[in-house]
C-alpha cells in the first residue's frame, strides 16, 4: 500500500524565512523521481528550483503560483511505494489510470526513497530517509454537518465530518489553515484566484467536503453583496482599488483608483528589512575623497594591450580594497551585539552591489584576497551574469565581510551608502570623468573619481577609516603603490 509523504519547504539559505511560488513544475497525478525539481520559488536572495526527496505520484500541491510560503510549510505530498489505489485523490480528473500505470512501472524507484532517501541536499535540508509519519485513510461515509472536526487532523486523512462554515455557503468540511485545499478542478482554483477568493475559507458541498464551482460562485455572490466598499472593474479584479479604502467621503473614486500599493516582498522586501536593520543597529559615519584615476586607467589599458582576458576597473578596485583591508583589518569585521564583541575576519569575502531586473543583490566573491586582477575579473563576470539570470545560489549571496559599491555605473559622482548588515564598512565608487585637476603644479584635465567609505563607528575611529580611504586613493592615483604588497 502506498504511503503519502509530505514534502515541506526546506531552508534555502541563511536568514531566509519564506519563499514565493513562481512556477509549479509538476501537476497533481504526475510521477516524479527522487531529486526531480518540482517547483520554482523566489526567495529574498534568488530564484531556486526545489528538488523533491521522494519518488512517486504527486497527490497534492499546497499553494498557487504567487503564494508566499514560510519555511517548513507543506509544498506537496507524494504517494510512494505501490500506488495501485489512492495514487490520486478520489474524484480526480481523467488521467488517473495513466498515473497509476506510470507509477506501477516505476515501482522500484517509488519504494527507494523510503529506504535510501535523496542524494540532493539544500542548505539546512537533508533527505536521508523518508519518514513514514502519515498515511492516507479514506472515510467510509460522506461529511455530515454538526459533527466536530478533530483539532489537528492528518492532512492526508479525510475526517468524517466538519462544522458548518462561517459563510454558510455550503455543507462539508473547511480546509485547515495549513493543510490541503479540497479542490480537484483547476478551473475552480483559477476562478477563485482570479477573484481574490481564499479557498480555505470555504466549505465544500461536494463529496467529502469537495469544493465545487457552485460553491465558489455562491461565495463570490455573497462577497459582492456585502463588500460595498469595493470598486467593481470590467475584469472583475479589484485588489488594487480596494487595497486602501478612501480616507474620507470627500475623496473621489478617481483619486482612490490612482493609488498603487506594491507589496514589500521578495528581493524588495529583503532589501527593505536589511537596510532598516542596518540603519537601526549600526552607528555609521561616512568620509569621502576625490582621487585622480588617470594613472589607474592607463595601467588598465596597458594590461589589456598585453593580451589575454580584459581586466575590468572593478577588479582593480577590488584588488586595491583587499590590499587596504590587509593594512586596516578593523574594517573587515562585524559586531556581535549579543556577546558585545567585535569579530574580525582573516579572509576577505568581498561583496559587490549588482542591480538586476529583480532588484538589488550583493553577490560575494569568496577569498578575494587570494585572487589576482584576472581572477577577480572572471569571478565578477560570472556572478553578475548569474545575478541577471536569477540563478545565484544562497551561498553566493551570503557570508560577505566587506562590500564594494560601484554606483558610478549609474552616472553619479557620490553617495553615502548604507552598510550591508552585518558588515562593518562599504566602499563606494563614483563615475570616473574628466575634470580640471591640479597635476604637478599645473591645471590639467584628469580622470577624477570620488571615493566614499561608510563604516561602523563601533569597530574603529575616524583615524582608521580615514587611513583606509587615503590608502585606497593613493593606490588609485599611483597604482605602483600596490607593488609593495604583491
């Protein structure tokens, strides 16, 4: 007899507590193999395809595309083992026999996960042996009103009855807050999703509390009759217009409809939380200096003229950063507020700000202090391409000890960047442009750049920060200074 195992959203990386379902890669009734990707989710860090540690037949999916789930919430259930009966929920759409046949033909792989488990491991997510902690039990009789539902039913077990729903839309049972929704038809799900209706709030009139299309239509009719503060639109979707009721009767509908509310979630939400925490916890200060980058640009041109891979300006600035941190290690640190200690790091894991269509991300170059300019150029290019494609892993977005922010690519000269918490400092680099500059006692047009350093005043005083920034400026103006440490 098949076992129905529940696969929960795993911990996808450091500090990530939720993820949004972007695209389901499997349907209910599909046969999946061990470690087959089943869903694509978007975290605050990246887009991730989540593999399933079990092989068998998908019996339920929790959450529609666009739904945000916390870590540990159920993603789907899989029937593993012999799936002769119950491979799909009763009353399912056509194709049940096909799913059973496919699963029976794959019987060996369907039983292996319970014994051997998955070989694919995400951060904080092991798949050693499939826990057989749930089993599917079918009720002998349909739901009967007035009989109380157990306080915490097993998700795969259909209880004998349930109380009347609050809306009184139908008889049957109400879906639990975190369990499967008793809906089979994708048309019913689509109808509810298009009208912003939460199926968990409905009780089904079908067998075993199954939610039918008539239940959804009845609930929508009640919703339209009672929610008079909503503005009806031609498409039937009113979420934008009703996100905030008019603050006063005098407000015209046209003004209310012009208000747009954008949820702070995904990358935007993660950036907001991290920057707010940085401003709240870190007493930062900023110092800046203009530097003549003419010699740095000439040096880069000479390097590239010698043949081989082209060296980027960012790589040269990163090489200067790592040399400066070796002289001023106080800035390659963080503050442990609980222990009231400053934690200094021997290795430099250099983050760099990258703007993508999904928002701002900070990929991390591991062991940047051990890399030369050519290696840094290649790693910057690889991580930037992955950031734009949305394929960065959580490991490539965490663990930085210092950040380099090249906001000059936006055509601006200066900024006072916010520290990337929990780091202790960030170097900002403006655009490199021709400007009048006194060079060797004469006025000349030189390539000038503005450098700024934002630092945590708890880890050092202004003298250390000023010394770091001055050393960086000296290396920009005279790259030969770096030869002392090469």
